[in-house]
């Protein structure tokens, strides 16, 4: 089964030279290392609020939107859909969100505590994340966004 998937993948792409293969591997390693470093630094930074990156993601997404369905939030988060229920239960127990159900649709919004925390944490975290890319010029940052979007499509 795994071999079939590999064969299908390989038939969809043109053969690469050794140089292209090595460059592709180097790109993957660099992106992986940057991502892992960024996650470690982010988690360390968020510890001052006793918050995980996943909890911050909920706070930021719901705070920016005002109110989301649980499905809309799951689509936006960087956690698996299977973890969304547990994650929301933890954030709700912390008093940051309110969950409501209207017939079959579940909605999520920030509580008063969550709104205050959002106003306190999000601007600082935005500055922190922006600083991670400060070695790049504004044009380079825009170009990186375009390139990453191209890779995702």
C-alpha cells in the first residue's frame, strides 16, 4: 500500500537531478529547523502567561473573529480536529471562552476574561513573531509569504 502511494507520487513529478534532490532536502531541513526553533521560542515566550501555543491560537482566532462556529475554529487552528474538543474544554475551564449551542451548531466566543487576556497577550505576541523575521527586509518578507503560499497550493 505504502509502495503504491510512493509510485503514484513519483509518477506525478519529473525526474530530478542529484543536485535538485539535495537542494530540495536542504530546503526541507532549513524550513523544519526554522519552524522547530520558532515553536520552541514561541512556547517559551508564552510561558509568561502560562499559555501553550495551541491555547494562544484559540485566543487569537476567536478574539479576531468575535464569534466562530466550532467547525470554523477547527479549520483555522493548527491542531488536529480530533484535539479541538479537548483544547476548547481546557480553554473554557480557564475561563477564556464561552461555548454555546444553537440547535446543531456550536459557537465559541471570548469571555470577559478572555477579551482582557486577548488585549494583553496578542499585541505582545504579534511583536514577538514579527521580530523573528526582522532579519528580512519588508520586500523579502512579502516574497517569503508569496513563496510559502505557492508551496502550499
